[in-house]
C-alpha cells in the first residue's frame, strides 16, 4: 500500500532494483554475521530502544529467502508517511525477500496523535526563513488559535506549524540500525534509507545528522522536501541520493512559488506548509515523477525506473527526478474532521484535518486513541 491506497506493483519492484543490484567488492560484515538464528521471512518486533518517555515502537523485518545468517546482505530502512505504520510497504518487503536484500520498516513515535518522524524542520518553526507554514497563529483551525498538531512530546509548540513528534527520531533510527547490525547478517557498506512523504522529509535529517550521516550508502526520498529554512546539505558529501517529486503534487510541490526565494508552497490548503523547492536540494533535473495525489499512482513506476538507474550508478551528488503526471486531477475532500474520512489523497490528510483539530489535543490515560486519519504526509 502507498499511504492508504494500493501501491502499484511496478513502483514496488523498481524501488527494490537498485538495492538488489548494488554490488560491493568488499562487503563489510556486521557483528550479527555468524550468530543470527532468524529464519527468512517477515516478522514484527518491538525495538529495544525507548526514549525517556518510555514509548515503545515496532518494526517489521523481512529477511530474503536465501538468507543463511553468514552471508552479508544489503539492508534498506523504509520510513512511512505521516500517520503511517510498519505495514505500508508490502511490495518492497516482498521484493527484498525474493531478490536478496533485507528490509526493515519501523513505525515512528505517535505520542498522543499519530506515528511520525521528527526532522526537516517539522518541529522547529520558525526557522531562518520564518514560519514553516502560512498560518503560524492557527487562525484557520477550529477554534481559531489552536495549535492543532502539537504532539505531547513537544510540550509547548512555538507556533501552529509544528506537526510531528518531538521525540528524537534520529536516535530511534540509529538504535534500530545498531540492533539490526547485531541481530542479522548485514553488509554495513550497503545500508540504504528510503521514505515516503514525512518519511522522505526525515531522510534529509538522517543525511545531515552526525549520528547517522556516515552510516548510509544512499538515500531515496519520494515526494518529500525539507521545510523552508531547513535545507541542510549532506554532512558527508558527495552522497548517493535520488529524490522523486511530481510537478502536479500540490502538497509538497517541487517548484518554487517565487523563483527568487526557492520556496515551494503547499497549495492544498489556505494555511499550507512551506518547503524547499526541489531544485534547491538537487543538482540536476530529469523527466518523470509521482505525487501525493491518488490518481497519480500509475506514474510512479516511470520515476522509479530513473531512480533505480541512478542508484545502481551510485549518483555522487544530490539529483532528482521531477516531472508532470499526465492526466491527474486533485481529489477534493471535506475540510472538517469526521469519523469516516477526510481528504481522499494519500498526502493531504493533515490539511483536511487542520480545521477540525480541537483545542484539547492531549488524551487522558483512560481515553481511546485517536481515530487513524487518511494518509497525509
């Protein structure tokens, strides 16, 4: 599934090709080689790492069918979108099992709201270019002034632009990598990171944070850019990187609204978020590209073909695939929260819910968890 919608099989298959095809002349065996007793296949596990809040998280691990615990294999960490979970990428996991690479898909911290990843400016507004959204006062929330997505771990949010957990997601990713290197037989020279939407935005944090920047062989974000003012370059350039955007994606658009400032604006909602334009985070531009729009799903396979080619060649700089998705239309949904649905796209849920966020966001211990919204970031 891509968000809450079926993931086209060509996308999943093409996503896996660069990981399956990557070749290391001198594999670097992890300390789990020779001691792993895990059988091939899929299993869900609880991470040993927990933050000070005590929140547990899980991940889904897929070992390829020929894994013997002695041969070092490539590893792909896959990060879901906003309000997603470990079950988002079944095609990628299945492809890894068949073609010889390990996939681990963790779930981000949910706090009192929905699973998410902290990075790329999602909890640091205002930044050096000002607020990361067009409605920092929350005037478009119901009631006005509500800081609608202020997670419990954030305490008091500086403005209404914050929208993910404030837990240390980089520490979570680093701990997961340590756990996997010790539990299974991984080629430490072939560890990759991919993500969609919020998970894609998080990859920029992994590439720039000293705790993780030197541990990944490549990054492959889909429809995700850092917020305006948070365009940190990779800490250890050159970095193998391939970003995929869709020119008709209105939620995290690739093109700047004003060519002079390099800021792309979320136009799916009047109080939308501000992002770094694709050209500002990448070095070159080619044709193809998916988007968050549900009707764009068929175009993602073409983008993945370009993506696979670049990864196999280990692109030595930031690069991008960015193009129009022909024949797409943007589905419209109600802008009030309901028990059934909000927007009908995989990436626009946050804007849809924004008007309906109540002033009280914290749940008591006895309260039921919030209903899962449709996929957004």
